[in-house]
């Protein structure tokens, strides 16, 4: 029973990480415009893997909203 609950808890994390990976593969032919290192999609993927779908997704969305021409960018690791 505990294994089933643990496996169900991991599913949202895997689903969101899969969507991010699909985006990365589909966007690969286009040049990167991200101002940060690591890129916004890599940041979001690491955040989801580290913190789960909800908190990691929130961190990824905050990062994407910060990525615009009026920000200097630079190195910004996942907390």
C-alpha cells in the first residue's frame, strides 16, 4: 500500500517533467533566447525534479516571468 501511494505521488512530477522535456526537444531547432544560465527550461526541469510538480512548477513560472529584455540575466541556480 505504501508503495502505491509513493508511486502515485511521483506521477505529477514525472508528467510535468515529461512536458518540459517535450518542449525542449521541440524547441531545440530554434536558437536559444534565454538570458539566464541554466536556461529557463533546464531551471524548470531541475526545480520540478527537486521540489515536485507544484512548487517546482511555481519556481519555473517565476523564472520564466523574470526572463525578459529588461533584466540583466546571468547565473541563477535553483534554490
